[in-house]
């Protein structure tokens, strides 16, 4: 395989002989290498092949942003509970676990207001998610809260619902682009949709749109959490309300307050991290 792009010392984008592009990881795989060189097959530990229409460069950026040990931890946990480990599922859950570990280390606590709905609608996925969380916590010195299982369950549900069909993905493109325009207008700056932070935000929007189309929006009376988030991120909450108006007009459906709450968190993460990188 030929190297197309080096993300860091451990992650590269490469092209197979059949022309497909894949993301490869392995200790020292990208060290002192450059595009055009051949991949050292002995250093390859994992191969991530986009299967849902995701741009390989974007996937590579996401993988490079996650500590390798968190990817390994997520993969171990998913294997343990028998979840098919696709590139999309593994990266999404590893990214969530990594962010949750960071939050716990910083002392940031978030309550999940959708536990009741997930328990009722997705008991199998929640059971698997709890097993995933138990395995993850067995490897951590600072265990993640039990409620993280709810978020992991939603990742499992959404991965299954996406189903690899690109039709809905293409249909979502216009809506997602318009929402970025709303955010840019609200914060007075441009956002590069090819960045890792933007990719995370787009993933959340895709999952949200799938929930809307299947009439399974988050609804669990998120009053206390809503008040806390509105106080902590007033600008992001106001922006999320503008996005809500756009979504309701484009989709012809009411967007629940719980969805606005979680959209606020993702807007805050996007805008705060981008501001921090500037």
C-alpha cells in the first residue's frame, strides 16, 4: 500500500492496490515517512475502511485525534460484547469514551435525561452498552459514570439505523450545510467542515436526523439539565434554538427540547474547541 497522507506518527491514510483508501494505525507507522512511500505492513495494527460514505481524510483526522489506547479500549469492549466492529462504530464510540474520560478528569459531570426512553426502546443495546462501560471502567483509574452507558447505547442504535445506505446521508447534506451557516452567523466566524471538531458535530446531526425520520427523538423532560446547560452555554443555547427553527421548517416536524439540549452541548464543543485552537 502507498501512503497518501501522514496524520501523525501513528496514523496514515493509504491506498490499496485496488484503489480503495483506508486509514491505518500502528506505533511509528507514520514516523519519518511522507506521501508516496510504501506502508510498512509489519507496523500496521488496525485498518479503518470507510463504509458509510465518510470521507477518508475526515475519518483519518478523527482517528488521529483519539489516543491509541482509547481506540484499543473501545475495540476490546466491543469485541467482548459481540458488537460488529465497523470503522464508523469503533471511531464513534472510542471518540465518545475519550471525551468522557477527559470530562471526568476535569470534574465535569453531565446527567443523561434520556435513560428512561433508552431503557424502554433499546434494552438490548443498553445492556451491551453497560457491558462496554464495565469493561472500560475496569481499565481506568477514574471510572466513568453509569449514565455514560446511555450515550454508548445511542451510538450502538444509531450505527445500526444508519445501515450503510447513502441515500439519507446525501439528503442530509443540504440541511447540515444550512445549520453551519446559522452557527457561523451566530458566532461571527467561519468553520472548516473538514476539521475533526466539525466532523464530530456532523456525526451528531446525522444521528439526530435519523431519529427524527424514525420518530424516535429524545424526550425525557430534560428540565434540570436544560437549565444548567443554558446557564453554562447561553450563546450555544441561543444558537441551538435558531437551529431548531431551521430544522422544524426543513423537516416539517417539531424538535423536542431534549434534542435542543444535546444540540447545545455539541454547538458549545464545536465553538469552544475551535476558539481554543485559534
